[in-house]
């Protein structure tokens, strides 16, 4: 029996590099669909940021006017609220953007149900135009 030179042994199989794998034919997501998903994700995050901005501003109304930050209606305070809400939304937020994304992506091809339209049309106009801090009749 001949001695084996270990330096000449070549592996029979190569370990696959999954990062460089190409998708299987027929499983690629069309570019239009991917663009729609990205736009929907961004819109969902923006909507959550807007909601959080209103939430933070409502919370600021509870702070005394002559508090640590001075006037609650000052420009720096309003800018701080908007930036803070945007950062909250970008860092995960409340999960609202994920729920909006799932609802819109799953049901985007389905028309609005008749029950939803009926329930919205039954609301009194005054309930739809209530401003924050006001009560409806």
C-alpha cells in the first residue's frame, strides 16, 4: 500500500455559497411588484410617523405652559415633536406601520366591503369633524 500525500487530496464537493445563488426560475418577484411593496412600506411608516406626531403633540398639551421647555407652541418644540415621532416610527414605532402594510398588501386587490361603506355612511357628520380636545354631541 502506497502512502497518501494529504497535500494532493482535493475535496470532491464544494460548499455552496448561498449568498451568490440565483433565484430559482419562476420565483423572482417582478420589479413592479417589488417597487409597489417598497412604496407601500414607506407610506405605512410615514402614516405611523404622522400618527405619532399627533400623539406626541396631544401629550405636550398636558405639560404646563411655563414648564421646562417654555411655550408649548414654540417652533423648536413643534420641530422636536415631529423629529421625535419620525425617529420613533423608523425604530420600530408602535407596530402600526406593520399592521397597515399587512392590511393593504393582503387586501389591495379586494374592493372595500359593503359593510365598511355602510358603517362609515352611518356616522354623523359631526363625529367625523371633531377636533382634538373637543367632544362630539
